[in-house]
C-alpha cells in the first residue's frame, strides 16, 4: 500500500472505514456493511433484463466471512438492504440468501438493520432495531437529514466519486462519505450501481463532506471535499 492508498482510515477513535467499503469498530469487534442486494441479477432477469452472474449468495457470505476473520471481528452488521427484491421475491432469490447463510461462519454473528428492500424481513441473520447501537455508534439504513448527536453509520445512497489526474484522465469509484458524525457507506454489491456524491448532498445534512474513494481493498483520502447543500 502507498501512503495515499491504505487498507483502512481512522474516522474517530474506535471507528475506522476500510478499503472494502465497510465501517470497522475494532473495540466492539464489529464490521458494518450496507446495501448487499443479494439477488440483484436474478431480479433483473426475471423482469426482462439481463445481467451476468458474478457473485452468488455463497460468494457474498464467503467474502463477508473473509473480511470478518481478517479484522478479527465476531459480528457483521448489514446497514439495510441485505436482499434486493421486495414484494416479488421468488424461490431462486431465497435460495441465494440461504446459501449466504450456509457459507457464513458459526463464530461470527450476522445482524441486519432492515432497509427499504428488506420488506417483510431480511430472511437470514438476526433482525435488529433501528437505530442499532454499537458502543456509542448508531447504525441505520437511511441517512438522517440533520447532523446526528452521535456518530452514525448508514447506507442507502450508494455514493460514487469521479477522480481526475493532472492529465485530465478520470475514473469513477465507489466512495465513503464522511460528514459531521455521519458515515455513508457505498453499496457492498458491485451490481447496485451508484450516484455521483455531489448529487446526494441535498439528501444529507448541510455539512462539508469528505469523499474517500475505494478500489481493490484500499481506501484513499485525496482531499476531495464537497460543500453541503444549504436548506
């Protein structure tokens, strides 16, 4: 890793963000991800579209397990949208969730704060009330519209950021957004798409926001600051 690209960055004592797009609470032994969207490709095909399958439910479970073991945590929390389909979920998508659960290690707990895609329940893991308090940090799905009173981790918005170099070349990356006591995680699913971070500011507290791009398990703070929208 270079000085710019790191495996994780500290947000505040006891709270870090990682190059996998997760929030890591080492003292609490917990890892938080958001917007896993298991079954995204299956739902697209059922509705007449086509997406190639790149990551099965078992692969998602194995990836989460590998992250948990690498960071020595005993708890993984999904900050909403573990699954993709809402009212029209079918047996194929249920089987993907079951495969995720079967591949998840018995020594790591899986908690799910329900998101807007988890209508009717997450179907696997332990459902948690929102906000879920871990130490002195809250986990929710949808970001609050005002600055929270304590550090809060959320998802829902799928932020991305475009990075340009001195030649004008550019690339777009998922990113973590950091505001005043608020961490907005990118989508854990590679299929979940993303929205330019600057377009999300109207849905967030009117703070200044640091955008931290992630790629290949590394996260960077390259000085991108977005000015929050005044309301």
